[in-house]
C-alpha cells in the first residue's frame, strides 16, 4: 500500500532480459536502507527488491507488468519516481494507492502556467475507469488531483515542488505514463456496469 507521495527519484543503471522478464538495476538515495523482498513503487508500479549490491538494487518486471505499464519504454538513464510502502503509523498525505498500474496513458499537452504546469493525459477506456474533478488519480506513482475530467481524458495541475522533485519535468507530449485510478471509483464503475 502506498500514498502517491514520491520519496525520491532513481536512475536506471542497467536493463537485462531474463526470459520474458526484465531485471532493472537502479540507484537511489536510500538504497542503503532497502532490504531484499521489500516492495517499492517505481512510477507507481509495485516491484520487489531482489538484489542489493552497494549503491545499486535490482527489481524484476514480469511480462504482465511490462504489458500494462511504461516499464518496457525505460532506457539506461531513465529517471523513475520512487516510493517505499506506507507505514501504518504514518499520515496518509496522498490517497490510497495500491501500486497496481491499471493502464498507460499518453501525455497530450503540457502547459506552463507561469510556474505551475497543466498536463492533459488521454487513455483508452471501455467504461472501467473514471475520473472526476477534484478526485484523485495516480500518474507515474504521484498522487494528483484531477483538475479537469472528460471521457478518456483528464488534466492535472502540477505545483513547482512536484515538477522539480519528480520525473514530471522530463515528460513531453506523446510520452506514456502509468495510471492508477482511484480504487473507490473503480468499484463504483464495476457496480454500475453490472
């Protein structure tokens, strides 16, 4: 369980094919605090730490994960948003995030609003996912508030701090982003569909 509040960014140092899986080697500021079998959200995708070697650690993405996320588009040097799992005795600063990416979306536009940024994202939908104005959505692991909501499209406003300390500043139109929709909204959409 996560909150969508990014703790740090990591850098992809090495990518190795391992059958149908991919092993990603990363560095981050808190590698020395990690342990084997720990859950860690990478751009909102929960992956398990399988190896630690000095300042680097390794996670494995299976084929299903690669099909549902933007991980298959990562390259050496890619900057990744990181969040360790939530502590039960801490504050829930973002919203309830499972670390299970629902699908990818595509960045349509990024507007500089004199220091803040307005990002519009579109996604394919068959009525399973919904956003609402002032509701929550997770983009690349970041808990964000929906500023504008349309069918298969939404916009979020990014404050300067989030822009500076996450990988949002590296996005450009056409980029794929990981999306996790609000769990309550998913349950309601499923009930209405029945």
